[in-house]
């Protein structure tokens, strides 16, 4: 079988004619910020409760100030991570310096 040569488009066309990817609309940044906040939230939960217990608290503990929802339910409903973290801190009497 004959070896095929890789042909670069830029070798055959001037740079001004080479198609460039076009971004349509704004660059989505809000999702990135939300992911960072969510990552930080879970780091705080694990730091406070430990790896396994943090997940248990999030899944099983109903918090009144979250409208009678668990952490997981509140986050799934789109509640701000700061609001959820403050509710966890209040429910578990986490000292102010640890918040």
C-alpha cells in the first residue's frame, strides 16, 4: 500500500484564505464559575465532615432553612452553593472561622 502524504491546507492557500473556526455568541463562563463554586463547596463539605460522611450528610440530612430539602436536593434545584453551605454551617453549628 502506498504511503499517503499529509497535505497541509496552509501550504496551498494564503493564510487569509484558510478557514478559521467561528465562535457564535458569548463564551460560556457562568457554567465554569458554577463548577468552581460547586467544587469548592464539596471541598469544604469533605474538609468538615470527611469523605464518606460528607456524602451522607448531603444525601440524608434534611435542613429546614433549605425548605425541608437535603443538600443534594437543594443543589439539584439550582440553589446557590453559598446559600447551601451557610445552611449546612448553621444546621451543624460550624464555627464562624470555619465557614
